[in-house]
C-alpha cells in the first residue's frame, strides 16, 4: 500500500523520514482507520540516536599577581547578550548582561546590577526554614554597588535603555573574595555584548602586610593587612576607589593607588583578545540627546534668573530649590504659549543642563560657590555628646544644614551579627546602621526593607570607625551604632562618621583616636574635541547641589594619624589619578578642622554613673553555667523577666547587660544565690533559713551551700530562743566570720547590723562583695578578675596601708575589727592541719606527730628542709614546709606555682617586690598558709 501511495503522489518521495506516518507513530490511512500504531507495528522502525552537541568555547588565560586567571565564554548562558565565567583556582564567577529592546521615554539610565552568592557555591544547604536563599543580604548589595559604580560612567550619554547585570558565584574555595572577580567578568561580558559601552575596565584588590604591597591578597592575608584597597580604572583614568585601612598616611595611600593602577590594567588586554575571538558587533541604539535648538532656547529664557539665584548666598537649600522650580515653571509657560512641543518633552533635563553650566562656570572662573564659601572652606560645625543620657552613648553632629543623630548600644558577645557568606568571618561584633528617612529632605515616602544606598553609606562609616576600636581581647562586647539622618544637605555618611566617633566615646569605649570624615568634589572643564581636562577646581565639603552638578564625590575619613576609609564615585568616564591624589591633601585639611570641634566637645571616654547602662563579664565553669540556664533556658529567662537585665552565656563566660547599676545589682545577686562565689571571710551573702536548732539556725546561701548561724551571732542583745529572731524560710543578709577545722562555715547576723540598733533584715541594703564593688567602679566594659587571684585590684598607695593604721583610723567608731580588715585567705596552724587530717581519718607517721605536738621550731625547720626535694602531695604539705616549685602561670597579681605531683599553689606579688619571672623558672618557696579552698599560699625565700 505504501508503494501505491508513492506512485500516486511522487512528492512523497522527498518527504524526510522523520516526518513519515510510521515514524510519528500513526497508522497509515489505508490500514482501515486513522490512529496510533501498536507497539508490534513499530518494531521494525529504525531507532533514533541523539547526536553530540558541540559547544564552541573561547578561553583566554592570563596572570595577575602570581595567580593564573581564565576568562571563558560560549559554554554557559549562551542566550544572554554577553556571558563570561572568570576563574582563579577553584573560585569561579559567572556574569551576564542583557538589554531591553524597547525605546521607552526616560531621562536616566536604568542600570540594575544583581550579585548573588548561593550556598551551593561552598557546598552548603541554606540554614533557613525554606532551605533556600531569600532576599539579598547586605554583602550582596555591597558587591552589586561595587560593580555598578565603575561601569555606569562608561555608558554613552543619552543611552537610556534598560540594562541588567547578573553576577553569580558558581564555586568558591574561600581563599579569594569573588567580588572583584565579578566586576572584571562583568566588564568582559559588556565588551562581548552588542551594548554600546566604553570599556574595558580592570578592578583589583591590594593589601599591605608589614609595609609590603600585595596584589589580590587571600582572605587570610587580608586579616593581617592594614590596607584593603579596591581600585578600578581604564587604561589611563581612575573610575572607582574603595578603601578600608588602619590609619594609613596619605603618602602611603598615594603609593598604593599608583601601584594598584599598574596591576589593574593587566585585566584589559585579555578582555580585548577575547572580544576579537567571540565579540558581537555593537548595535545601533537610539540615544536620547538634547537638540541644540532646545538647549539654546531654554538657555535664553532661564540663564539670567538661574544665575541670580546661584549668586545669592542668602538662599538656603529649600529656598534655592523653590526659586529654581519657579524658574522652570516660567520657562514651561513660555514654551507652551509658543507651542514648542519638542522643547517641552525634555524641559527638566534641559534646565538641569543650564544650571550645571552656570554653577561650574562660576566656580572655575570666580572661585565662588553657591553658598558663598571659598573652595577649601568647611561649613560651620556643631557637636553635642551625651544628648540622650539614658542610652549607652549618643551624639548630635551638624555640619551646615546636614544633621545626624548617632546612638550606641552595647551588647554581649552573643549579640554579634551572624553572617552567611562564601568568604570572610561568620560573625560581626561591630555594626553601624544608617537610616535616611524621607523627612530629612522634606519629602513623603515609604519605609521599606534594605536600601542599597543606606547599606552602602552605613558600611562606609562602619569601615572608618572599625580601625580605632579597641581589640577584641580587651573589648569583647558587641557594639551597634544607629545613625539617623535628621537633615540632609550633602555627605551624611561623613557626618555619620563624626557623630559615631563621639557617641562611642560617650559610651565609655576607649577609642585610639577620634575619626572624622569630609567629602571632596571636583569641577572640571573638558576639551570637547579631545576629552581631556583643561582646567579644574577641587572643592571641600560639598553641598548636595554641588554633588549633583559636579564630577566627583570623594569621601575620605580618618584620624589625625591617617586615613581609615575612602569611597570615590565619579560621573565622567574617568578622572586622572594625579587629581585624585591631589584631593587627598584637601580632605586632610578639612578633616583636621572638624576634628578640632569634636575634641573640644569630648576627647576621652566618658566615665559611667549608676544610672548609665552597665555591662559585666564573669567567669564560671560550664557546669555552673548549665545550672544557671536551667532546663531549656527556663531559669535564665526567669531571672531576665524578674530583673529586667539580659544574660548571655558562652563557653566559660557569663555576660550581663543591665539598664542601670540597680538592675545590675539585682541580676548579680540572683546569680550569686544560684551559682555562689568563693567564700571570703568578711564577705556578705544572702541566704534562706532552712532549719532551726537550739544552738542556732542553718542557712542555705551562695548557690546551695550550708552555713551555721550560731545563737550568739544573732543579735548584739542576749537571745533566749533562736525562733524569736529568725524563722524557717526567712531571707537574711549574713556575714561569713570564719570556718572551723572541719570546714563548716560560720555566719553572723549581728555583724551586718549596727550596735544597739533594732534588728532589721533587708535584701536591698546588703553590701556586695569585693568583686562586685570592682564592677561598679570599672568601665562599662569591665571584665572580672581571675579566679585564682580573686581579690580586688588596689592602688599602690592603698595596698601600703597597714592593719594597725586602719584600726587607729576607726578608733572609737565601734566598728568590728573583722569588718575593717578582711583577710583573703584562711590561715591555719600546723596543729589545726593535723587535727583536720585526724578528723578525716588520715594516718601519719611518727615523725609527723612529733612535729605537730612538741617539736621545737629548730627541729621543724630541719625536717621541712630535709623534705624540700621529696615528692610533695596535698597530704604531706605542711605550714612552714620549704619546697622547690616551678612557675606554671604568670597572672596580673601573682604566680601559679607547680609543686609537682599535680599540686599547685599561688604566690601573690609583694609591694616593691620582684615581678620579673619566667615560665618554668624554679623558685624556693615556703608554705605560709592555705586558702579557703585548700590552695597552698606560698612565700618566696631569698636565694642563699
């Protein structure tokens, strides 16, 4: 039947095989009915085999800074207008560019840059509830800005088509930051596309370790570097600079910039060679250009009134803006009367061009600015620190009409921000959040989520202040600065730096130096034929209008010693590096003027008072911390609810944050009651009566310890029955007056009450122990002392005051000697030690008994000297025994000595005594006493 059909219609001979009925699975028409062929009918058909697709790939390898890079196109994202993968070692970044096809009417370039770091790039599943990436993170927004800033000026004037750049990290080994790689890949993608663009560009990161400049440093090297410079340029001009430094001088920074330019241009040649292999022909896009006739007509109508406004320095920001808007409306009415539709379409853009020419001409020719200032003059400055006393720290900073309110909040180390990035640290303990509300420019607007501009400005100020913070070892707390822009007329990010520095000092944080910032602008005159700059003026502390109409916004922040942060944004297609370096000197002069005002307001960390927010760090064992937290954190939450403080627990560290000292005292009191502290003779403790006996009462205190309150210690007056004074469950404030030889703690109630006064037991009147007193007197970020040497730090003068002087000073006051002189250790005699060993069921040899009972002092001395080189144990160590010990640790107040056999003792530094010890040094010491925990207290013997 098939042959009949072929003879009937010869055209069927030329039908391709894959379009025949049987190939498509249909029965033929002559088979009786039209339908799908059965499986048996298709057995004889020839099987189809998929072919091998060949992806034409173009690569270009090159070396920068001893690392091999590779540009690749043609394999991935083939439908994109331009797509490039840039790789170094195991880190690869894909960048794609596309452009809209329509000709929508607009007067700006709608360029969008999206940078994304998905967790698959480091082999991790996102830790979110949906297990997928959400909204862009701060780092992704910042990297997007880093790509946007150098490529935007190179689009041709009048090109207003929508362009989208999407950069994605495909894989990361954690060594190289992929942000710079994404910018270079984007440059190559734009070069390969048909979009008109004046590239290529090269971007590079430079670090400095011990004075040596490093190209493309790894993340580990950046941790050691005092400079993090990101530099972008064309062959001969600078496009973008972003710097974070540790007070680097202007001279060293200039050397770093010139070094970076020589390295960055190495990225240009490979891009050009790749375009020669696989580049597209540039498409002819419609450019929205102003006609000469329109520009001339608007200039005739608006030039004179606009110049009158700009030459009157009495205008403020909004008065000047209102006057310029009235001029625009007047020009619009004239054009409407003339019926000039072409000029009306681009009126706003044309008027803005006329304004720009007038302002720039006046600055270059006359050296005068719109507000009447000289080119290098800084606006009047107003500073106020501590304007919100209930906060940890606050400040108000004004420069001209720009006003910023900064506040500081201190938190526990656990409050640090958690980061999810393919490179860099996992947490951040210093945060600066910048907010630009609509009212600061007298506009109506909505508050949304993360804003690219706000994130960028906040990060710039954060970099500037981070360099002068104390190191994490000395200051482990989390710090958050909120910058609220109250009014904006130019460079609010640099005002944030100034306000943030004052607020940190107001919070009591020991900054190394004050940091200030200023923005420097550029007004240039360009030769239209060659594009070179014929003349230029550098202006200091630019207004918002000068930023809009100028060529450059060069933000420089730093201290008197050097620069800590820089951000350069430009509008033309590049600025010579010599002009950038010259601007550094203008920025330094303006910064010094602002620092003078700031230092007159506050020049040292402010001391705290009882109403100031408090921070304290305490050291405990992990078992004790588990008891404090309780099941599922229930006990910790209960303490926070009852006191109003906040508790953060980490490995061996307890951090307490309180609104004021009263709340801090309540939190510490509850912590002491649950966990306890090392018992000191003369220390006051809060406890609860658990049982009453005829001879006294037993009290639970200090985290579950039991003590005896003897009937003789209840009151200064005679007491017949214990139950007349105290009852079971009653809360008392007691003083520890000693321990018996069996270690039982003896407590006193009358020691905390005045002689002859009526008994009044209150919790709020309790005296805190020495450790807590030191917390009250310490700075806001004080840290508790070591457990081995737990006494409070004293001045040299106070440590020389003898006990006899204290008694004479308080003679006739009726004060108890125990309350005046509080020993930090419990001294026991040899007989008491022997009695304690007997009560514990320990056996001793005959020589030990002879020493304890009736041996002469000379015999005891000979015996202990004979035991010097013998192995010392906790049982064999006696008072007066001389041993050889090695220095195990060196602490702030003394030494921890290793006596051998796992036994350690402590030696406290003597006033005007030796302190230059070394780890492992052997010393001749004598056991002089034991602490309340049985730790040997040793004294140093003179070398014979």
